[in-house]
C-alpha cells in the first residue's frame, strides 16, 4: 500500500540554524510483556531497528525530556480536559549525563486536527539555563535571532510564566519500515520521572517509576494510514488505542497536580 511521505521540513534561518518541522499521526497502545514480544516477533519481517540504537542497550536508546508548564499547570489541564488544539515545550536529549557530541534539542509539540506537529532546533549545553531561568529567557532572542519557535516560547514564557516542571526518562526501541520510510514504531518502557528544573540530574536524585510498571507504551507514527500488514497485527492482538501522555502521568506521579474531577 502506497503512503504519502511524512511532512518533514528543514528550514535554515538567517543565523544558519536548521529548524526541523514534522507532521504526522501518532497512535498509542499499552502492551503487556507478552503482547510486546508477540508484536516484535512479527514486525521483524517488515521492519528494522533505526540507525541510532545501541547494542549494549539491547538495540534501544535512552530518551530524556524536561517538560515546561505554567504556574497553574495550564498544559497539563488542557490535555486532561481534551482541548483539541494544544501545545507544550520540552528539552530532549538521548543520554543521562552531558557528554561531548550528545545531541540536545529544544522542541515544541502541537496537537491539532488529530495530528501531531513537532518543531525543534538543536541547542548547546550552555543554552539550557537560558530556557530554564525566567530571568534569562529574554536572552534567547539574541542567541537564536529570527527563529519563530524561540519567539513563541519567549512570548508564552512571559505570558504564562513557563518553567521546567518534570523530567521524564525511558528506554526506547525504535523500528523503521523496510517498505515505507515514514512508518515508524517505538516501544517505550522503564519510565521514570522526577520534579526538577534540570535536564541532567545527579545520580543521587530519586527518579520515581511511573505507574506503568511491567508494561510498554507502543507509539505508531505515520502520515496517512497504517499499512495493511500492521493493521492485521493490531486486530490479531485485539489492541485498542488509548489517550496517554507521559508528561501528564509524570506530573501526577510527582504530585504536582490536583485531581479536579
């Protein structure tokens, strides 16, 4: 089955910085260990690990994200309330500690029209305090001139008093399709979080295991439709889509929100 290519655009602004834009659908499922093993045993006929996995992590890699929210947890409650158009910001990297060559990105995720849009830019380790310190946020306009993503973040930060709220870490095993470069599956487990304003924390910091112990979050990412062969796997395993946010679960786990239901 032919699928349209995922809309991915790279824009180079006057400063030479490359801004990456993605647009796709993302479906999520919660898997038991048994179902995960069953699905992975079937998809290997159609997919392969992406090029960023580490053999020593069993063909996976770390994902570490620091999420922002307002003093009233506006982004959290927009998700809980089911607001159709919403956004959130995060800093993401792929290792527990800062090291030479480790990529770090500042990202904006926007949800609208049932699609997920992601905009991101690479940043340096020394840029992180400018994003996290309300007294220094205005410096971002000089460091990243004419970058719309940064302009939006500065505006929203000043308007909503955004601050980093929670760090979420997990291990991801990613697959890409042999037949369609835009169909992607990721299996996320070992989810932990902590209430912090830092992307990199000391080993002594207590990372709390999220309430999904023993389960895996499967994310199915595509542009137009799911391939027929994988749709059959979904049906065979009686899998039902769920609406779940690692950010929201982490905010609840770290006791930063109040149940208003």
